[in-house]
C-alpha cells in the first residue's frame, strides 16, 4: 500500500488481507504462546513466542500507531499508566532528577513524587509556560523532562520544538503525553520529542470499553523496552484489547472532527454565561496560549473545563440536574461526561471548583440545552 494518509492508516494499513485469509479485520490471536515449528512458516519468521513479549494482533495495532505518529516503533500496554511508568523508568536511574509539568495527570504525579522517591529520584514541577523556567530547573542529574501538551484540566501548551532542542543539547530525554490531541491533531516526534505516550482508553479506543496505553518513538529507544520494561513489568496489552483498539481507530479521525466541532460550540456558549466564572478550552481565543496551540496542533479535541464559584453543595446540584452529561472520571468515548476535579494543593495551576467536561458525539443543541437548564439552579 502506497497511500499512507492518516485516514488510510486507520482504515487499511497493515491489515494484510492475503495473510489473514481475506478477513477485513485481523483475527484475534487469543493465545499465550506460539509453537516454534522447525519448518519455515510466517509465525516462526515473525518470531512470536509468548504474548507477554509480542502477539500478531497487538502488532497490527502497534504498526498502525507508529505510522500515525511518524515513529519507527510503537508498543501497546495494558493501561495508560503501564505505558507511562514504563517510559519514565526507561530513562531514569537511582538519584535521577525529573522535570514535570505541574498540571500533569494525577497518577503520574503520584508515581513521580510518592513511588520514585524510594529510589532517590528528585522531582521539580514547572508550569511549562516559558522555556527559561524549564531551563532554570535543569541540573546535572536531570535525565527526563515529562510534558503534557495540552496538559490535564487547564490545557496548557508547551513549546515542544524549543523544549526538545534544549534537552537534546544536554542529553536529557523528553516524553510527551499526546492523549488529548491524538496522532490526528499533533505529532510530537516531528518536533524532536523522544517518546510519545497515549492513553488508548481515551480517543484511540473511543468506545469506553478498553484500557490501554501506547509508547511510540525511535527504534533505538523502543526496541529495548519489548523485553525490558514492558515484559518485565508484565504490562502488555492482550490481543482482544488490541483488536478492540484497532476497531476503535477505524473511525478516530471522524470522531475527533465531531468532538471538536461540538466542543467549540459548547465552549462558546459557556463563555457567554455570567454564572460560569471561567472557561478553559484551547479553541477559544481567550485561552492564553491560543496562538501556540494553533501552531502546534491541527485540532482542539473535546475537553472543556469550567470554574463555578459556588458552594460544593450547589455545584453538586448542578451536576445532578444534567441529563446528557453523566458524572464520570474518564473521557474520550462517545458519551458526554462531567467530572469534579479534586485539586491537589501542590498543583497551584489548577483552580478550585473546577469541572472537566468531555463533549461526546451528541448534537450540540442537545448538550447546550442540557447545560442551560442545569445552570438555572445557580
């Protein structure tokens, strides 16, 4: 296949119909091990031995993801945190220093601050809003800069190209969580980032029915992790989950366009409401990094956060009055969700009374009317 547009990668890349007896979807190789025949055949040639190391179904998902991110290799994990913790561990050693965005995903902060401290790893949190701040945080022990662009909750954007240049000069590795943008809206490897991570549970899967994570990067970084961190931690994605991931990715570009279109309409409505103190959405010109966002991303996704300056019981009543926004902690699926953000007081960038909204695939008018009637109680 010569057409490697993102749509064609999602629909057909590495499906190999001849290999799979003409099946339009690759089969689920639901097997823990592969017998090593002495005669020559495709399983032996491809080197499959044990699913904790690799599996043919999972390999199809990985090759699609690597192509989407313009990377050489991708590895699928059993969860987003399985991928993230493996990626971080790959670049650190005892007494390393890590720089991390202060509004990073809560479990990532927990892993860095509370788990890695037993190995003497030091952590410095930065806003990521300016390069001088990141450079000032660097020490001789800094081995990794961990980014989320856009970040969790308030969707701050880091200048990926400039951060990557700064880190490469000092031999410091970089990881970017690209779950918000997906490979459709942003490709951090193109900006010089070393490793990209995704929670496949979100947009990549898209149906709220799988857990998964992905790491993507150059072969020299990713290949040692096949029998290194992923195999040793036992965090490999199973073949059925990989098949569901492939299924979900078929419509990724179409879903994202719908999410984005509706989310922008909803965000503009919320920005006009006097009862809403603040709206965070990267697609709004009021976002402080709107221009950098336009430069780095080709789309703005589904996530909106709002601040309601009301007592907790009133905010709970607002959430309870919603019909189409269900209360749930995840995002990226077909359904619209709203979640109260529990603010860690060590995260100064996250305001109090913050609600995160995931705009699903429902019609914009339906969702706006739902928000309008719930806002009436405030």
